[in-house]
């Protein structure tokens, strides 16, 4: 709008005063800042109407078409006057009232623009070259249209003052402004704000080397949601630097943020194209109890924001050159976090992590411990050698209950695809009694241990050579060929082969209230696949262990084993002995499940001698003779688990035939 006013003044200075009529048509007018296509000017006699029309006015990638200025009373003498004029910029505003008074001798004047009842722009041009523009009640929605931000649905009112003053060898600009009742929103709901209030102050001076500037912006009212962060008023930013040619230099910048002693930065930014050439950032003494719930929890654990608590302090610094990080420094002082229901806690953590892109450094962290539900972690120290994109950890032992998880010779390298590396892991014996109590499982005896000499890490994948061994129920269980994909993602997958040998059925059935069975079993679960930590595929088989040992089964255990055979599974017993015995002898037990697509293909002992299409789950032996026969070969996996849980919980008497 100021450019249009000055263009009108230029016509006045052209020396056509006194002409009866004047018609001027220009095809194109170019300027480093703007382009005008189709400029048409019509001037009548003194005091009569005048009109200026622009077919297209473009600034950068934005353009407007059909701009007009109409002056019903226009004078072109020593003083240029346009009274009760109307300015129309389609899409920005319609029929804004304009009044112009300009003295061509001393180059002074006034331009008043009334866009609506509340929106005004007043421009004063002084003889010394100073120009002062005052804005009042300007609708932010118009600014959104001007900057092609219509999708943000901006609103609010902007008031301020812009002053331009020529100086010897340069110029000075001062800008002050205030935003009130600002708001914005986007259709996806991921960005929104209400009641925004901003105070803006900017000063710049042009010299031979460019523009030296300094500014301050204070957010004094309102709230905003910028997914995933919820922000409230309070931050204040101050900055200073220089703008020359196509480079913006930020010599100093400081952000005032509640909970942080200082946040400072310097930068050099290329403008053609826009790119960060260099950046230095520092954050000193951030109180995690304040900044953690506001900025860390929404970013890393949005579902637990209300329950997550932080403690301690952290400081950080980083530098970037040509868009590439060159240094990072982190310092933790008694930093930790916990969930309000005490399900999870970690820390406090104290130590430093100094990283250099081109130098070798050492990170040293002391962790006081942690807890996951009832599973406690003891204190440990982590020492890592950092060398550019490589991390080496000689040995770290993390106490777990009465044992430890030990990582050795861990070497990680980061490339364009992510982190890769190798190492070894050992689980020093952990009491199964303590582990079962911590996990809320029935009481167990034995120990858990592991020797995993081939730990391999790739993007989204952890593979383990060796075996994870659990000594439990008088025998042992081992997992081999372990592979874990996306362990912390929503599509986590685990693959393994699991073998169990010589498990004491007496201990096992007592622990899980399954009834009473004496004897031993071996189990194989091959090709196990868990998706989202739920079984989706495996080939499983449980059979009696070889050897000579007592083999007895109670009536309740018969019922529960029959449930594994699905509907139609029956127990066959010599009828004359139904009311005499509480336990029965058996020769062997066997059951299998091949899980595919949520369905178990059931089977039993290898001997095909079962009647019909059935399969033996329990083959009788001794007196009285007992057989449990399953007939349903296909059982829904979820239904099978639900049925088994109901049978165990009901403690109902068995059905014996």
C-alpha cells in the first residue's frame, strides 16, 4: 500500500500539472522487490476524479490482480491531494478509504488508510526524509492472506509503529508492535492457539556493511498446542546480529524460559537458499522437574504425560557446521524420572557425555539404580569411548535383583541407515524366586542365567547367538536363535527356538494350580514368533521325559489336560473304579500345537492307536488305567487360552468316562 502511494506521488512529480486530461498506460514496471503488469492511470481536470488500476502486482511468489485506487476529488498542483478515495485489493480488502496529502516542495505529507471501522494505517512523511507508519486494529487474518497462510485460520488484532529515518551514509528502522487476542488453528488439530499476546520490538541500522539489528519478542498471554507440545505464555527472546547481502548473522540470541537458567545461541544463515551455515547452542541448568513435564514427556511418552515425574538438572551444548553436527556436550546432575504409580523409575543419573565429530572422547555416567514394577536395578557405572560415529563400551554390569546383566566388548557404529554393532551379553544367575515375585508369577525355585557371546545390533534389530537358560522346576529351559525387531515400536517382533528338558510336573502343576501330576516332561517350541509380544506362530510339542520315575495324575489335572484337547476331549477310565481313586497312573503324556493364523492344529502322542480321528494326550498305565483322548484337531488359539484359564480358575470336578 505504501508502494502504491509513492507510485502515485511519482506521477505527480512527472510535471503534468495543469493538463486537461492525462491517460498513462504501461505494460510492465519492474523493481528488485516487486513487478507490476498492466498499469493504467487516468487524471482529469483539477479537483475532478482520478483513477489508478493495476492488472497484476507481484511480490515474490505472491500476486494480486485487479488493484484499483479511485479519487473522486483529486488535485495535482504544488500539493497532491486525494480525498475520500477508495482502494481495492481483491482477496485482501475491498473499498478501503484513502486520503492523501503530499507537498511536492518539501516532500512531506500524510497517507491515511481506513480498511474498516477498527483497522487503520496512518503514514506520515516528513521533510527530513523520516517516514512513520502507525497501525491500529489490523486484522491478523489479512496478514495470513498476505503471507499465504490461510490454512492456519489466523485471527487477532495487530497494532504498532514503524519508523524509517535516513542517516548519514545509511538509514535506521524502528518497529514496535503488539498482538492481542491472537489465535490460529489447522484442520488436522495438530497446531492451535488461543488468546495470544505478543510484544515485538525491532531496531535496525544500515551501514556500509549491511543492516545491524537487534530485537525482542515477549509472549505475554495465551496458550498454544504444537503437536506434541502444550505451551503457555512466558518465554521471551532477545537477539542481535547483522543482515548483509544473502547472509543473516545472529551474533547473540537469548531465550528466557521458566525452569532454565540460560538458553543462548549464535548462528549464520544463508538466505539464497535458506540454509544454516553454522550454529552454536547452549542450555544451562535446566530444572527437569519444570521442563520435563512440558517438553520431554509430550515428545517421548505422550500417553503417560500426567503420570511422569522428573527430577534433577541437565545442561547441554552443541555446534553445527554446514548443517552437520560437530560437537555435543551433555551434563546430568542427579537427573531421573519416575511414574506416579511407581511402575517405572530410573536414576538419579550423574555424569557427562562429550562428543566430537573428529576427536575421541570419553563419556562417564553413574546411575543410582532403577525399578520396573517390583524388579529393581542396582547402581552401576557406564564408561564409553566416543569417536565420531563410533561408540565402544568395554564392560558394564547392571545389577538385577541378586544377579546382573553384563554387556561386554560392545562396539557400535552409526551410518546412514542407523546403528550397527556387536558385543557379548551375560546374565549372571538371578533367583527365580525373586524374579517370579517381581513379575507377579507363582512361586518358583531355580535360577535364570545366560551366555550370549554373539550380540548383534542393526537398525531395528537385535540378534543373540548363544542361549538364555533358566534353571526352573527341577530342569531347565533355554532359548536360542533369538532375534528382536523394533523392540520399542508398535510392530515389535521376536523370533526364537525354546527347549525345556526334565521339568518336574509336580512343581509345575503346584505352581500354577493345575492339579497334581508327578513325573517329568520335555518341551520344544520351535519357530516361535511374537508380534506385539503376542504369539502368532510356533510349532510346540510337550512329551514325557525318558526314564523311570513315578507317574500319577489327579482328577483335576485330568480335567485341565482334557481342556487342551478342545471340545470333545474325553477321559476314559475303567468304569468300576470311578469312585475309588483320586489319582491315576499313566504311561506317558504328549500334546502338540502348530499355531498358524490364530488357529492351533492339535496333536498328541505319536502312536496313532486312538479311536476314530482322536489322538492320545494321556496314555494310561498301571491301575487303574486312564486315557485322555482329544478329538478336535483345530482350536482357536485365543479360545484355547481363555478356556484353560477358566478351567484352572473354576476348580470344577473332572468329567470322567
